[in-house]
C-alpha cells in the first residue's frame, strides 16, 4: 500500500513548536500550583500535546524506516539539525509531563530521549564538520543540539538520577558558555540577517533551563543568577520584537516558542519558592508565551499538514 507523500517527507521543523507546546503545558502545570488554579486543564493540555508529539515522532520514524539515510540529509541543513534536536528534547520533556502519572514509563521515555539526543549531537557534529569552513561558525541553533541535554534533568532529578543530572548540568553549562561566546554578539549587535533573526531567541533557552536544573539540584544562588540572566535576555528580546520578526512569518518562528516557555517555567519555579517579583514576572511571561506559542504552533502545524513545511525547510524525502 502506497504511503501518503507527507509521511515520506516529514519535516524536522515541526518539532520546535511541539517542544514549545510541551513547555507551555509544563508552565501552566506550575502556574496551577503558584496561583491555585484548577489542575485539570493543564493536565488535559499536556496529554493532548504529548499525543501530538508522539504522532509527529511516529511520522518522522516512518520516513526514517523507508530511507534511514534521510536523517543524514536532514542533518545537513540548519532547520533539520535544530528540528531533530528539538525532537529528542520533546521526548525528554514528555517524560516530565508523564512523571506524575507513570514514573516507570517516564523513566523509559527519558532515557530514550537522552539516547536519541546523543545520536543527534553526534550526527550534527559530523554534518557540521563536513560543511565548508565558512559554514562552521557558531549559531544560536547549536544550543538545542549541544546544550539540549539540559532538558533531561527536569524529569531526571525527581526520578532519582542525581549523578547523571550533575554531569549533564556541568557539561551543558560549559557548552552554553562556549556557544554564547561564539554567537551572542550577533544578537547584541543586531547583525543577523532578517530571515534568520527569530533563531536568535534560542539564546534565552539555555539560561532558563540551566536555572531550572540548578534549582532542582539545590544550587539556589546559581538558579537566581540564571534567572536574572534569562530575564535580562527575555526583556531584550521583547524590546527587539519588531527587529526579530521584521521578515514576517516563517517556520523559523518556531524558535520563539520553547525559549519563551522555558523563561516562564523558571520564573514560576522561583515564585513557588518565594523569590520577590518572580510571581508577577512569571505570570506575565506565561501569558505572553501563551499568546505567542499557540498561534505560531497552529500556523506551523498547518504548514506541515498541507505539505508546505517540508518544502520551505528543504526537508529530505524518503
């Protein structure tokens, strides 16, 4: 039986907004605790988004099963590398979504996500090394590839994987500092080409995620420091929103989703532990993230379903 053409060309670019939706659901779960809201809606939303993530991963898996080398082709492009990294990050974050309901399943999902991310990082390293020297420079998208492991401890810490989470935290901190040093100047100097500017928002994600994990590991001073850095970047990005989005809507807008969700999540964690100002900032950040993530995700998912996302991001075909 012939498969639909869409399954033969599932684009990795569908995964950044999926990761953003998962992060948004985790954020509303935390908001339910901080603001004493009903817990049913966030859990229902997380359930639906987890199913969406599973469907997207299944669709990509069909493509890989038909032609395994399609992965190598996708890794040759920036949207492909970033998309595959956010795919494995979505698996890790799905473990956090499952944690209150099925600890054993959450552990299996987490370890699967970490293993997938290691494969993506190794494949991306190979792909970058094979590009011409002028194409090997630092980009914000490298954060999701090489720092993306930092999502793992969000579920790993409550699952009791403390030694592994310690290793992931310190490795991710070093990797984030190297990538920030190599690419943050483009954002601060406003030098990025207009079509690629939304990708600059990814700089926010490592600061917020490192803050979450530092808090979970009991490093409160570091968590507050990352909270300050993340909020400074968040305010800078909000102030430069017109510059970031000047080129108009594109699949790169998916890069806005998961960093905004991560910042809101960190602020709500700090709010739950009485950090002054974090409650208000967390609420504002979560509402803004919701207003951005939902419409961006819907537009990108529509592009996926009508076949345009694969064409616009040059996705490989099985």
